[in-house]
C-alpha cells in the first residue's frame, strides 16, 4: 500500500482542478473536514481523488478562508452528500450547493454548534415536528396518484429508514428516502482514544464488516506511523477478509431468495452462511472475526489447521447452491431487468463494490490499489454489464468463487515469521487506509494529536455511497419489485448512519 501524495490546493483552484479531473475520466472518491486546534476552530478540508482506476490515490488539502468554498457537486454529483455531511458536522457551508438542506439531521432538527468541534463542548440538539417537504405531483393523472409512507420502523431486524412512494397502480413515479434516523456518533467516539484500543470501535461501526473496518482503520494508523506489517500477518489478514466476504455474500443470496419467495434458496443460503461462521469461530474464536486485527498486524496467530479441507468441502456445496440459483426460472424472472443502474449513473453518483461492477465498471481496491497481501495473491475482478438485480447476483456468485481461490493460494503459500510489529504514530501525523469490503470500497482517514491519541477519524463506508445511488433504480419501477431491488443492493444502515 503506497501512501497517497498530499497536495495543497487553494480554494480558488478547486473548481478548475475538479473540471480537469473529470475531463480525464478521473473521480473524486470522497471528502471530509476536520477542525485542527492550530487553526483556531476553522475547518480544514481533504479531498481524496483518483485520476484513473489504477492510478495512485492523491489527497487535496484545502484550508478555506473568507472567500468560501465552491461546491463541486455540479461537476461530480457524488460530492453532494459529502459536502452536506461536512456542513452538518463541521459547520462549513459550500457555495452553490444544489441541495443545501441538512443531510444527517431530520427535518425540524437543529444543533447549536458543529458536532465535531474539538472544544469539548457538547452541542445541544433541538427538535420540532415539521411535515416532510414532498414534491407536488401534476399532470392529467394526478388524481390517481397514491402516496405510501413506509417506515422508519420496519419489520423484523431491518434497520430504521423511511421511504415515501408516489405511485399509480403498481408503477412508482417518485421515491423519497429519508435515512439517518440513528446517528451513533462513531467518528466522534474515536477522538482521544489510543490507536490500538480504537480498533475495537472500528470493528463495531458495522458488525457484518468487522474485518474490513478493522483492516482499513489499522492500515490508516500504519500509514501515519510508517509501520511495516509482517508478511505473515498480511496473509492472515487476507484470510480473515475473504472469510468475511464469503459469509456476507451467502447471506446476501439467502436474503435475495427470500424476496423472490424462493424458500429453498433462502434456507440453503442461510445454512451455508452458518457453516462459514462456524469455520470463523474455529479460526479466530469469533464468528464475526473480531478482536484479531490490530495496528501493526495481528493480536495472535490464526488457527488454520484443516481450514483448506473444510473450504474444499464447502466449495462443492456452494457450487451446487449457486448453480441452483442460476437455474431457477421463477427466481431469475424476478431479477432480470429489475432495478437497472447504468454505468454512467454508477460513476456520477459514486456507486462502489458489487453494485458498481454489476453496471460494467471494473474497479476493486484489492487489485487497483493492492494492499495487505493482495499484491502477492491477486484477485480476479468479477463484473457484469446489465446493471440489474440479476447482474448484482452474478457478481457476488463470481466473487465467492474468486475468494475461495485466493484463500487456497494464501493457505498454500503462507510466509513464516512474526504476525505483529510495533506501531506508534506520532503527534501531527495522518494516514489513509482502505479495504474492499463485501459491499465495496471502505476508507479510513486518521489524524493523530497530542500524546499519540486520535484527533480525528473519518469513515467513508460503501453503504453511504450505495444508498445515495439506490433511488436512481427505483423511479419508473414497480411496487411489487421494490423489495427485490433493495435486497439486490445488499445495503446496511449501520454502515451509512454511523
């Protein structure tokens, strides 16, 4: 993993630099702000950019002044949510922002200061109930339009979100999603923590992505500290990451089968997910693969005895299962042409992971920005072109096969040596770490303050990106296919709300 180059960019240059980036098919991955003590409470911006899929990442560092900061959302639409998040959390407004309303605060909620202000003062939240501002429907059929609010409390263990549908018959005309009902203040919780202990927080941002979060966070701390992780630890981290991908994708296939009423597919997928979680428990003592990864390597060796034979047996069962899914006509009938996401929309709105790759865009951090052992055990990138729910299933099925290949290579070529090196980041250092989670690209940016304690941690999670993209597949679809389409995205609210 090569640390990104940091470039100082004046606010007056941002728009021109962004235009040039887009003209050369580059992209802005995400942006964040923090409030360094030495700037007297004034925000400092970071933009993480990439000139092409395989080009090294770069960071634009910007210190806003009285001139203000231009919004880049008109050039890179995906930036809209990041700018609104920065405004909500750090109090920095952007000029000509196309959606100036708050992102993280519900309508009627106000805070009397930036939540990420390092002064230590706890901002006070006030709230008054106000009606949602929903679009006016016009046209000759407006009297036939029905409105359906759904949520924020939903059935089972599905997380909180509210969706409002405008529809005629079964045809969805407009879809309004209100997220961010449960803000846990995860980024604020990192402040003042020691880098080693804070990995426990990272593992709990999104439980089903514990390894990916711990890995991206640890690599950010290692980048700040200039720490080199032993090759044996890198190989074993890779094993943990691919085991996490396996059980997530199997759960995904089971849930997708549930929404198409393929009950046998649901039951078999959940059974195979359980088998992988039992393997996880034997490998590291945790079904969710927690409490192993730490900055500098691993807390302890993994128990890898018999893992290869267990995975070989599992591979045969998974192959039979996925063949059944791809041969079930009633199941495929509900997936094909459902929830189409074009490659252009995927790029403009910042889709990531299997969602992006199912729309024909070949991007995977494990190969494009190889890290943590993937330099030695390269991954075949799975992609499809149709951009529908079936393509998203196909990508995940292919990724399961590729994960089993990578696991076999890593187990057969395990390096010798220690699994941990000393990792101590100094005050004033910063680092960026990333991982390709089962849901897509995950980034952590860390800033180290006094005494080697964390001063700021920014999390860019894949579900934050993909929830922004999802509504573009709902408009002009139908009510009966909605649940299938949402399941095909494999989203989590915990990864989005944080």
